[in-house]
C-alpha cells in the first residue's frame, strides 16, 4: 500500500465521518419512541377504563327491595341495617317507625341524611318516591326538598341504590 493510496483512503473516509456526526443522535430517536409508547399505552388504558366503566351502564340491573340491604333510621334516631321493603320497619330498640335513609346534598351546606320511602313503579323498577327531613312532612323525592338552612334545592348525592349491581359493600358494614 503506497502513501498516496492511504492518503486517498483517509480523504474518502473523512466525509463518512462527517455524515456520522450529522446522523440523528440516538437519544432523540429513543425519546421519540418512548413518547410514542407512552401515548399508545395511555390510549390503551383509557380505552380499557372506558369500556369497563361503560359496561354496568349498558346493562343496568335493577335490584328489587328484598334484594337490597338498606340503612334504616327510626324517628328516635336509632340506626340499623336491614333488608329493603316498602313499608316502614319498627325499631327494635324503641318501637318507633323506621325508614331507609338517603343522602341529599346542599351546594353550600353539604350532605344531609333524610328518611326515604321507596316505591315499585309500573315498570317493576324500584325508585325513591318520598323523602322527609327530620319530622317534617313527606315530600316528592325529585325536587321536593330544600336545604333547611338556606332554602336551596337539595340534590340526591348518590345514584339510585337500585341501579348498578356489583358495587362492593362498604367495608365499615354500614
Ligand atoms: Zn329507635
Ligand atoms: Zn344549604
């Protein structure tokens, strides 16, 4: 190999070296790939969560009163858990009538526990029909209650107990 040949070779090699420097840096590619993977995984998780949360709504199972355990409260304030029924129960501690409780909410004053009455409609679905704050008169469950402190209309805090099966029981057993 002559000196001129090796010079020519190094002259040829130098543009190759230049090309190598201008080539996209590997970390840029890695970063782009990582972002793509994160986006793809995020999309998959979003879809899985959506499908899972949509499922109970697409096929809502309506429980009947005897299938549901409710929180009950008597007119003296004793509370207990018992199977649902349309008629009031009698408190085992004081003999007063007891009604299931439902939670309504004032936008300003927060949640309020009220006595409730359920009714089975012509379609066989159990719904909250009447509610009562303390010893006030019974009133329609929909839009009938106002906050005793500010008169604002109260809204039901929880979804209807009789829709959506498969909800785990609360760990405190209440
Ligand atoms: Zn009682
Ligand atoms: Zn209020």
